[in-house]
C-alpha cells in the first residue's frame, strides 16, 4: 500500500515522505529516534516486536467480521 506523510513542522526540509509499506515508515521512526538520541536501538526494536505481537493477538482474537444482513 503506497502512502505519503507530510510534516507541517517549519524546520523539516523534506516535508513529504513516501512509503510502500507501513514497516518502512516504522523503521524510519526507529532510526530517527536513535539518531536524535531519544532511545537506544534495542529498545525501539523490542517495542516494535511487542507491537506486532499485540496486533497479531487483536486481529486473531478480538476483531470480528461485521454482520452483512
């Protein structure tokens, strides 16, 4: 799924970023947080893995199809 994200922050040089996969955007967020010194890479990588596990659980156990009467 191709999509774009546009920033309205004045200091941002490349205002619009394009992605082919949600995982590309997520990886870019991890890279940015590490480069800015906000987090260690292992912490962001662990958080992404936890997020995938939560999403898998929700999709497999809690989301139900809509009735199509």
